[in-house]
């Protein structure tokens, strides 16, 4: 019976996948292109593609019904029923190496939309050395600093930046430097992190079926990890993450959406207080002191668009590397900017 159930589940999965990919026919050429990182289908079927750092308009390639069909397939794949005419029909799903986010009308009065981010295949992800030489996303001194502080000195690190700024790419490059004898466990909502040490595995969350990031962190703490890697900090898992960083897992990493290194700590403090257990409370000052003791390093990655000869190029790179030094008398985080320092000139953390 179990074998029959699994077979039916596999058949259903294949049917959903087939429907989903068939609906994406107009953009299939970019789905198969390794240089493409993002495909944006706006209301009215207008398609924009980011490839090799350049954003280009490709034309009106989708009808409203095709977008809805793709969204419906993504929702079903994520085991979430979606009413076609519901105002709350917002979809966030992961399929293979794709992260899908979108919504049906009338969420957007001009029509349905869908954005597809492609997660780079492990074999195509740039190494730290390639980020220095080919992508020029950081200098050699900065790369050496990150390895020294995160890998060797085992500083807990927050990678901050906007959407598509390159946080995950940089985290993957640093992860590749972790010694082979360590045990590393990650928590993600989509498989983006590549941990190459033998004693490692990911936990993939899916809140729609009850697998929350908070539950995943609580579970991995029972698995004796040396380091914890949380793909993104953004909700009620923050309380458990901060506790985990203070309980013997040095050299752990996470990312957060922020506009600077200082903003990253402010956002983390806000999320921490919002995620406290029911009936628990902590002052802002106490929360900041606690965070400043368990987070040692913040790396801010910047993304901006530059026009060159009528082309719009996306540029990404490390803008700030800051040590967290504590909290001042006014209750503000104190950071030491070491962005331009060499590895050997960094004081003890």
C-alpha cells in the first residue's frame, strides 16, 4: 500500500511539473540559459530578464491565463490549494532550482504577475577566488578577512543586503572554505546553499505543511551541529537563532535584508523582540546587548544598477565588513569598519 501511495504521489508530482513547465514555454529558452538569474513576468505578460548582470525587456510573451496556470502549478507543487479568484492568491514556492513568487489578479489590479529566480547549479557557482578575480565583488584582502574571521576564528556572521545583492553567492563561497571534519546543518526555504563538507545536510522548510523555520532550528539543535547556517532571518525563528548562536555553535551564518551593516543589526533586534515566546518580554537595550555578544561580524553586500551605453547592468559587491563591538551609552550598536583592513591587522574579536 505504501509503495502504491508513493507511486501515485510521484505520478502526481510529474503531472504538476509537466503542467508548470509547459505553461512557461514562452520563456523556456531563458530557463535553460545558465547565465540567466531572474525572469520577471509583469502584469500584461511583459517579460524582463536578468542575464550576466544585464536587465533586458523581452516583449509581451504571456497571456493572463498562462500566468495563472503557472502560478496554480507552483501552488499545487507546494501542496497548497489556491482559489483562482481569491484576493489572497499569493504564491511562494520552490521547484527544482527555481524560486517562484507571484500573485493572481485582483491582488494586482493590472493583472497577475510572476517572478522566477534561478538558483545557480553548484558546478556554476563562483568560488571566493572567482568572486575576487572574475566578478570583482570583493578584494583579495576582503576575501582573506572573511576566511580568517568566519572560518578560522569562527565569528558568527550576518550577511546583509537587498534582494538579489549576492548574499547567498558570497555565503556559498565562504562555506566552501569550511574544514572537512566539521558538522554543518542548514535551514532554508529553498535549496540554495552548497555545503561540501561530508558531515552536513539541509533542512528545507515549508510553512504550508507545518515545517517552519523555527521548528527546523529547534530540530537541528538536537543534531549536534558545529555550525548553523540559516538561509535567511526574517520571522519568528529569530529568537531561536539568537539562542542557538549563544549555545556553542561559533562560526554560524545567516542573511538578512537590510540597507547597511548597522541597519542589519537594527532589523535583527526588531525581529528578535517580535519573535519572543508568548508572554515574554525584553527591553530594547537588553536585546541589543545580547545580540552584540552573539553576533560578531556583519558583511553588507550592495547591489545597484548602472546604465552603460543604453544597457542596464547589475553590479554587486561587498560594501562593508564590520566587527560588532558592543552597545554605547545611548543604546546604539557600535561597529568597527574593517572593510579596507588586511587580514593580519584585525584585532582579536
